[in-house]
């Protein structure tokens, strides 16, 4: 509910029509306001446009457990 406007805003910022560009999104804010929900919806809606893509919903958790190399390995996998 209410995801349409934030999705449009993020898609404009991503310049999804650009060719041969790497796109990275970081969403930050207070807990419980729908950051992960918004990021998941954005990923699901647009990931098919890319040859390769990766979604990590909690980078701090991955880095805390496996270090930054662990996060890099997940992205490359």
C-alpha cells in the first residue's frame, strides 16, 4: 500500500534507461518504515532488465557475520 509514488521516485533517480551503467541503491532510515519492502519491490520490478543483479537486504548483518569479504562474495555469487 502506498508504494507507487516512492517506486516512481527511485526509478527516476536510478536512470534505468541509461546504457552500460552500474546501478547501486542504498536506502536508509528508521526501523519499521518499509525500507526493505520498498527495496524488494524495486528489485522485483526492475531486476529482469539487467544481465546480472544481486539483492542483499541487510548488509550490516552480512558484514558483521562474515566481514566485508563475505558481502563481496555474496554479491559475486
